C-alpha cells in the first residue's frame, strides 16, 4: 500500500527525479573536486620543480614570487567582481537553512577560484572548504537549470556531499557529515538524493582520475589502556582548536580594520614565504607532511615545530586575505598534536604503534571541533583507516573535544562566522527562515492619517469614524511624524496634532523582515504598529496578530519540509 495516495506512476517519476538530480550533481561535484585537488597539485608541483636544487634563499624567493603573483591575482579577482567578502562553507550552511533565499552561486564560484589560486601558490590554506562550497554552488546551479519538487537545501546538500565524497573517498561519511553539519537534521526526503550524489562522486574518481584517498595509514591493533591518553588528547585538541579559530577571527578583524586589502594579501604572501623558508612543511595543503606523521617519520621536535609553524602560517594566510579552507589545516594541526601525544605514550611504556593511532585520533578531534561535525569526522576516520578500533578511539576524543570547544567557543568556526553576521543557527531554521519574509508580504492594513494641523476634536471624530484608538500624524509630504492616542486627543481637544504627538513610538518598514517585526511586536503596547516605506511615508499599520500569524505559518511550513 502506498502512502499519501501516491500512484505508482507518480512514485516512479519522483524516483527518477531523485536519481537524476543525484547523478548530475554527483558527476559535476566529483569532477569539480578532483579537478581542484589535481590542479592545485600540478601547479604546486611546477613551483617545486623550479625550487629543486636551489639554495634555501633562492627556493624561498621562488615561493615568495609565486605567492606575490597569487596575491595580486586574488586582489584583482575581488576588485573585478566587486566582492565585498569571500564566501565559504558558512554560506553553504546558511543557504541550507534559508532555502527561500537566493543562493550566491556566482560568489561561490569566484571564491573557489580565489582559493584555488591561494592553494596553488603555496599558501597554508585548506582545499576541502572551497571544494565543499563549490559543490554547494554546483547544486544550486543545477536546481536553477533543472528544478524539481526537491527543495533548494537538498540540492545544496547534494553538492556538498559530492565534494566531500570525492575529496576523501568516503561516501558514507559524506552523507552523515552533510546531515550533521549542513542540514543540521535528518530527513528521509534528503537521504536518497544525497546518497546518490555521494556514491556517484566517489565512483567518478577512479573512473576518470588517478587519485586515491589523500591520507594513507596502516591500521594496527589498539591498546585500550591508552583511553586516558585519548581523553587527554581530546581536551588538548579542543584547546588547540579554540586557539586556532580565535586567532583566525582576531587576525581577520585586524586586517579588516586596516581597510587596505592589497597591502594585507601582500603581507600575507611575504610572511608565508618567510615561514616556508624556516619550516617547509608549513607550505601549502600539507597532505604529504600529514602522511609523514602517519608513517612515523618525524622526530618529536620536528612535530612541535610543524605544529607551531602551521598554526602561524594558516592564521596569517586566511586572516590576512589569502582565501582558503580551514579543514585541511585543522587535520594538520591535529595530526601534529596526536603525534606528540604518541611520543608521550611511548615514553610511558606503550607500544610504538600507539603513535599512529593517536595521530589519527588527533586529526579527528581538532577537525571535529573546527567544522562542527563530530560523527561525520569519525566516519571519515573509519572509512579511510578501515579500522573499528581507530573509530572508537576517535569518537571518544572527538566527543571530549567537541564538548569543550562548543562551550568555550562555538559549535564550529562557521557558526561563529555566521553569528558575527547576525545569523545564529542555535535559534533553529524556523526562526532563521523569518528573515526571508518581509513586512510587505504580511497583512498591512491601509489607514487614513491625519495632518499635523488637525485639532484634538477633529482627531477624535476621525478615530470614531474609523473605529480606531490611535491617530497617525503625517507631515505635508505624507511622512509619519508621530502617533496620538484617543485619550490624549480627548483631553486636549483644541490643541493641534503637532503638539500632541508621541514621538517615542515603534515603527516598522516594509523592507523589514519577519524576525525584526517579531522583535518590535514584543516591545509594542498599543493598537497597531505603523508601517512606513523607505522614504518614511506612512503606508498603513499591522497588528500583533498578523505578525504572530505570519510567524506561525512560516514555522509550520519549515517544519513540514523537515517532516517530508
């Protein structure tokens, strides 16, 4: 028996739409993710070839020249397309929570191009954030070309899942991570197309590209006596993640206050080149350096230096304007921290194989706090290590790390970015969706105002005729200048309205959103809230009931989407 009286034909057509959307976005997202990663590697490889055999100073100057060229290209891109800021995963998350708002796909493609330039030049930035946002932009663009009954947030989620799946070769983790970090809920209507996109994107990699998982590790047996160290590592990972995220935001705020984008990106390029000369492992994506740590090829002092250099380099690059992601740097920092924990464990008498396990656990713990997807990160660990023991250790450390960082900082780096822009996801998508409804879409009642020369007696007669208790006074241009209650007009029946108006009144604009209207309604005491246009002219008034009714209708609509 089919639910909701769906006919076999309708069900078949819906399944075809889901498959079509999933396959198209999966292919496009998979191709984009692979081309981004391989393109960055190819350009960086050419730069490294020029550096090969050179002295430290000469190779450093070559890298500096590449970074300077990249900085000028990024600045030119921002100016040419009049970008007020770069876009990233935070915008993909916001787009999924505001499906009725237009997704900034154009800005997403431009921002991904800028991130590609940064990473190719050797900046210490991540690749997965830009690829994720590019996937979201691809999903939004596909919906513009092939609209179906699927809501816009599902298209965005499909694009993100495709990008993550292609990047890590982890389709199961991609489905969970998208539901956890992007959609922030699990819905049956979303699982099918997201799963199809993730699996198709994973299949695209071996079919068209000679790529495997970026990180290689040989899983070994786990000594469960390491659990206290795992818990301690989780706590340390939370503190490291908080320092990392706060430093990024503080540096970005400092750079913005300077109001000189070109000088900032050139400074970032120069500082990155200097750090790279001192600690070459800090340059670029750092994938090979992480694999060296996973293979146990670094000394303890080298790991400390790598951690500090990568932290400084990433904060400088992203904070000063060399755009890129934070996921890869978080994995690098976590790997370095876990590697150090491994050395401590060996010093306490544990088997040397603990170094590998703790390195992987450190990667998961720091990354989970930074991106706000603890379960998704653990599944990535499980899929690329194929080790149940590693996954169990990882979820213990990630739980500890996320518990601490959520309370001392925020749910994720992206959530804090959105809060700084006025979007608090903790309020829920029902409340956020109120920003997509303007006062002009509600029931604004047209009213007849009174002139500022009207007497109290005239206002009383006007209010009795219109069955109202408040008179709205306008000037000769029709602009609202105040409100006069009927009791005031009765007490001063010979006085002019201009002398009786209450200038301390609440007002709404037609362009205000429902969230702002609800905030005003909470403070309002009276008959109805006056509504004006952008010029200040009185348009009408709106009751608290209309605002509340619009709010409840909107929230019920959003809940209905989540209930399929």
